[in-house]
């Protein structure tokens, strides 16, 4: 992967964590509406070049019911991962996920990168990016159950298991903001948009130091 190699060379002179820009990690349980909130901000900031909404690579076909993402088969994903195509990769729910390597370049050049990620990789993100904002999108158990049931991807037992796992996860550490998305998407969307404005302002100031 020539692009990945070029990015690695650009970053070779810089030790981790990567500075200057901000990485915004959007996390939360399935059904909380992470993609909905991200989509609201993406439309709101359509002309904002400092913001990068990261397109994930997933070992799952894209469909109308899921996020817009790039798809790779398991073997192709493993090969791309070994070639350094991803800044971060992880496994969850039987699938593999990756964020393209150029995310590192974006953050190192003062941009704000926004990505939907797993809570399990937050420790890795803290090591990789000096300026990390964690946004936890939540919703009431009733809303989560209703949304998961409407997706129709899982059985009732699988939905209940997901809810039970989510209830046992507690985020801690610096830079964590919780946004309740149980109501109209505009409410959560505007809160998220305000956080992104602050991240862009912080990135601007960081670039002057």
C-alpha cells in the first residue's frame, strides 16, 4: 500500500502520541444512534474542511440499514491490515473494523478526525493521539431495545445480550462527554456539533503553539 507507506514516512520523524489536531472518538451501545448523530453533524459542517468524518472499513456488506462504509472480505482485510492500511483496527461482534491510515496524517496536520469506534480501543487511542475527545452517545434501555428490534439483525435473545453487555460498560478518564440521544436527533446533534466546534477551536490554538 503505497499511500500507507508514505504516511508512515511522514510520521516517522514524529513520536507518538500524534499532536496538533484532535481525534474525536464516538462510542456507545448499539441502538444509541451514533451514526445518526454523526450524520447530523456531517450535514451541518458540509463545507468545513478542518473536519474529517472518517469512513470505516468493515468486513460486512453495506446496506441501506447500516452506515455508509467500505467493505473488505476477511482475507483482504487481514492483508490490508498487515500492509499498514489502517491507523487503528479492531474486532467486535464477529466483524473486523479499520480506520484508514491517513487519519494519522489528518490529525498531525491540525485537522479534527471524527470516527465511530469501539469502547475497547480507547486505551490504544489515548496512546496514539495527544488530543483525544471521547463522546459517548447513550439512550434509555427502552429506546435501545426498540431501535435494535427495528433493525431486525438479531434475535430477541441477542438483543437482550447486547443490552446486558452495554449496561456493564463504564467509561472513565479525561475527555469523556456523554450525550443522551433518547429524544429528537436535533437535540443530541446540536450538542455534538458544539463539541466539534470546541475541538476545531482547540486545534487552531494548538497549531499556534
